[in-house]
C-alpha cells in the first residue's frame, strides 16, 4: 500500500527535478488525476510550458542582439574607413 502511494510522488519529484534542469522534453505524469497530485502535475505542466516559451524568447533575443551587434560592427568599420579616406 505504501509503495502505491509513494510511487506517484516519486514520479512527480523526478519530473520536477528534470524540469528544474530545463529538460522541457520530459512528459508530465498524472495529468489526468483529479486529486492533489493531479493539481501538482497540471501546475508543473504550466511551468514546463512557461519554460519553453521563455527559452524561445531568450533565443530570439540572443539572435536580435547578435544581428544588431554585427550590423553595428559593419557600420563602425565603414565609418572608420570613411574617416581614413577623409584624412
């Protein structure tokens, strides 16, 4: 009986640990349960989805910063070249 009660808690604990390490491919168990463990599983699923969205936004921001830095570097090189030509 004790194993029956503890196994779902261990599953959720393991899943939450994987989510805390940004393993967003992990599947959330117990979503269909209509008890407190199901509530915890659904909350974990929301955290997972928010983590995926946050990672996507971070990737997008990194790309924008990279692209803008590259564009500014090119403009700086052009300005330096123009200054050398003027001199």
